C-alpha cells in the first residue's frame, strides 16, 4: 500500500493511558493508538502516561504489529517551557512516532522547524470547526485535523467538500459540554487549567437554574451541563461518506478492559461499513459496551442539536445498564423485574438523588427465584436479589425504583483475556513467494503488512523427489506455522519446477530465519532532525520581522508612551455609557449583531474607536456573520477564531486576536501577528510569572492584557435555555427564551453564574465573581506593556463609571492595584495565580 492509499484507508484510533491499554487496543483491532507522556505536555495529566525513555520501545512494539502511534502534545506551552518542549520533541521525533497531536499554534511551528518530516495533527482543542479554520492550520504544515465534537455529519460533509485535509472525528466516549480548548471553568473555579491537562470536570456537578431572579424547580434534573456519552457505531457509514478518515475513541483515563471492549466493537462496526454490510449489534453487545463505561449513549451532535437528548440532566456519573425496576421488598430480599442480565457478584445501584448522597449500591450476594439460587446469569422475569446489609438498607428501597447494573467482573475478565496473554491475539499478515527447482536452492521472499521484508535461501540445492515432491500445500502448511510470533501467513504463491523435495527440517530452519529477518527489517521513518536548537533562531527571526513591521507601521502599530485602556461592552446601553467616559477604544460584543450598526454610529459621533467582536466559533455556512460585521466599517474586528483572522486579514481590515486563540507563548503571538493581527490578547491560562516571561520575549507594544473580567468559563454548543426553558429541541423551534429571560446557574457553594447566548445560540457561562489583575499592572507598565482591557458583563450606570475610573487611576499611578480589586470586590488573580489571604477566603477558591 503506497502513502496515498494509506491516507485514504479508514483508521480506527484507540486511546491508551498506560501500556496495558496499548496492548488492549492492539489486540482488539486498532489501526492506531494515541497516548501521552508523563510530565509531558498532554491534556490528560491524570492518566498514567508513558515515559519518554520508553517511547522507542513502545513505537517498536506498535510498528511490529502494524499499528501507528500518535503522541498527544496537546496542551498550551508557556514561553519559559519552550526549551523543554523542544528537547521533548527532539526525543519524540527520534523515537519514530508517527505523529504529534498539537493544540498550541506556536508548538506546531516549533515541531516543523525541528523535524520537517514529523506529521502534525491538530488536536480537537485547536477548535477547528470549518474549512476556513482548517485552511489556517494547513498553512502551518498540519496534515490532519481532529474535528470539534460539536459538528454534525452534514457539517463535516460540507467541510470535507472544501478541504483536502485528512479529517478525524470522535466516534465514542465522553463528551465535553464546552468546546475543547475554550473551557476555562477548571481554571476559573479551581485554579486548574483544562488547557494544561488538569480538567476538574466541573461540568459533571449539579447546578440549580435561576431564571429572572427566581429558582426554577426542575425536579430530578440537576446535571444541567453533563452530556450523555457518544456512541456513534450506527453512524459510521454516514461518517465515512461525509469524509471522516479516522474514527477516534475517547478514553485515555479509562481502563484497559474498556479499551479492549470498545475497540473490538468498533473494529466490527467499521469493517462492516467498509464492506457495505449493515452494522447490527445485539442487545448483549450494546450492554457490554455500556458496562465498560456509560452515562447513557447518544449520537452527540452528529445528527444535529437536540439539547434535551444530549443533556437529560438526571445523572453525571457512570450508570452502566438499566437492570430493571423494584417490584417488592421482603426483609433482605429485593425483588426486581429484569430488563437485562444479572448474576452473583455483579455490582448494582438503586437510583436516587446522587447529588444528595442518597443512592445505595453494592454487590449482589445471591440471585433467587423462589427457593432456587441461580448460579448462571438470568435476563428476564422477576428475581430476588440479596445484598450486603452494610451497603444497602432494604427499608429505603421502594417499589418502582430503578436498578442499574454498574459492574460485571466476569465481563471484565473476559476482556482482560483478550490482551493479557502470552501469544499475540492479533497478528500481522505476511505474503510469501517461494521458488523451488531441482538443483537450485529453495528461495523464499516475504513481505509483511507492517512493511518488513525478508528473503532466505536454503544452504543446499534441492534434490529430485523420490516419493514426496514439494507442493504448494506442503509449503503453506510448513511455512504457515508461525504460532508464537506476531505473524500469520496470508498468501503464498509458489513456482515449482520439476519435482523437487525439501526436508521438513529445512523448511523449519528457513521459516525461523524468515521470521528473524522480518523482525530486523522493520522500516524506520526517514527524518531529519535539526542539529542545533531551533528556538533561538525562531526568536531572532521573529524579532527581525517585528522590527521590519515597526519600520513600516501605521500609527496604530507605533510604540505608545501612554497606556491605553480599552473596554469591552455587551449592550448598547453599556456602550452609550462608556462613550461619556475617558476610554481609548470600545469593543462591542453583542448577542444581537443587528445592533452593531447603531454601535458604530454612536462611537463615530463620540470620536471613539470601536472594534466589533466575532463569535468564538465559526461553522460552515456562518461566513455571513463576518461579512455583516465588515459592512459596518468599524475601526477593527476583535477576532476569536482562525477563520476570522484569515478573512479580515485578506481584506486588510484591522484585527485584534482575542484570548480564545490561546496565545500562551511568543511563538504563537508571532504567528498570529504574521496572520494580520494588529495586536494579540494574551491567553487566560498564564499566571503572573508566565505572563511576565511572555512579556520578556514577545513584542510588548503588540500585546493586550485583560485586567478585569468575569471569566467566560463554559463556551458551549449546548443551549441550556432550550434544554430546560423551552418545549423545543434546537434553535429552529425553541422560541428563543434567551431573548426574554435572565438566567444564572447556581453551583454547589451557592454562587450564581450568569448564562448568556450569542448570535449562534451558543451559551457562555460566566464566573459570578469578577477577576482583577490590578496588582500586576504597575509591573507590566514597567516592562513596556501599553494596552489593557476591561470586560463588562451586566454592569450598569454608576458601576461602569466606577470600574473605568478605578482602572484609569491605576494606569495613571494614582491608586494601588490592591485598592482596585478590593473596591470592586473582585478576585485578585492573574490566570491561575491567586493573590492575598483575603482573596483565598473567596468560596470560589474551593472546587
């Protein structure tokens, strides 16, 4: 198979958090495995992960089995970490790994400079949701894109029609409610950044809904932000037709048994789809997948938005399989009408209010019908279950209560046997060609599907047969005895001239020599790794480019002596209030972009520069929003995705790259500037020290620092307004409750976080408490930073005057930073760094 054919072949991609998971994936049919390094820039820091020293061994294991290995390098990298990142990338490139999955744009440039032949895949955390976004990634030398989970099959089809990029999509596993790469919740609430692999899963917690200042009784619906798991095995044929080439299973934090189970089932489904056979799983097979891990299966966003189906809100943890309902309780015996199978030793839970700690569960000691104890699994009728009294109080069980099966030890053991064996289960096909002629050595040539080649000859020429001439059947039988190796004979062709004979001992020796050659001839990728560190060169080139740009700069790009204060507002009343104050520019971020015309007119009348904000996400068929913003002829555009950066840059419209483009190091800043950004907003992931490190390397006059905001925590395709305040299922039939209701979500410690919808009906949940970086402002001024931003949320009237005046006084040196955040009752923070003892008492500091 040549490279073009290999690129077109559909790939099943399995996760691995440790070596057992890698074996489980390989033995159960994965074409490729993705995993991370311990202490090594990957977005699943809680997984066991692999050591960089073992990487060559792991890659060798995978390649011998004909499986590709992809390494997750998918966190943001700070400026002071770039030397360590370069050293790691060098080791990774030398190991022979097939590709790196990357989130950070600057890291992509670093990889390309270190090793041009090392493939780069854009992680789903790069938030690429359209062909226009992908075009920007393609210019970085990226070869594959892991699409955002929020895309439907129809949207994937439209993307595929407009790009030649290889597309990868998730097909099974947990769904994040927020766009990957755009979730700041763990950082905002607990000081742990998801963009650094430390997600605290705040989406899985219960929330109360507050609408127009009043609590809304949603009954058992508590988990408003916890989606069901994706299970798209039936959709694989449509995904293939839409252009997906790699089918990705989520689960680097899951068990090896989960990896084995899900990989095997999706191997069957993908093979059926490729052979144009229907995908038909039995109830038992689906239940087997659910038992490995399930919050309830759904198609995710692949069939479009159905907000009620995606987030039923009844649970957030693994539920397993619905076992049945309670029909009676007699002493320690609980009678259950079965919907699925049960046996002794299985784990079950009786449904209840998990948030309140009211659920009961444990292992089943006995299963009975009448007086008969059942030793085998039973899946129908009514049975009596006996539980451990220490785990379950029968008096609290009631008729009609649902029972869920959460664990099946026998099933786990079954899946463990698929990879915990001495002999390989999955083997590498080998094709052989044999030449046999009297008076000539016996010659065997072999080619394995993993690319290994071998050629062996017998030491002596073959003699004429007296009784048993050599036949193709004999050759196949003897040379096919490859048990104990990773190989299996697939095809054998033979050219037999005359009636030669070969002793079985000779055929055995040749077989062993053939296997040895196949083991030693595994091809290694041809790669050139830069001999010297590339980071100093990249930084020197950036400095030269920046100096050249300054020499040709328009006034907007010239160095400033006085600090500038820019204020983002979210409504026309806020804008009009700001235009009466002393601000250097305003940024308009309105849910109703039809109001942008009035905003620009008002700002022009006040002689105040105005920038219009794009949505954070741009999907297929949404380019019209960019064109609508352009027609208003504002002073510039606050751009929040790569697509917008290209669109406006190509039209010479001034742009400011926002925080959502995740500029965490100077290489990313430089790349965004080269893509036409006039200034770059620094990522919210940087703490005080990391921000100061970035300022050391990046051009300070082209940075913008947000110093006051309500952190935008969750940014979601999921619409909570539609899910719980409307009878509809999506934006076509929801009635737009977001236009008429003010909604907040209350967390477990009583904080009410504002929820807003944008022009695309995407929701953002903002932190209830404003965050201030006021204390670092004097240091940033000393370092030469001149552009600072305040972001308003629901501020009105005098509150707007107060916040602007405080920060204007701070920039002028008339007030200390500590006094600013104290007066505003704000959280004293820069990124994940917390401030004084008083601020640590803030309840938001505890998650």
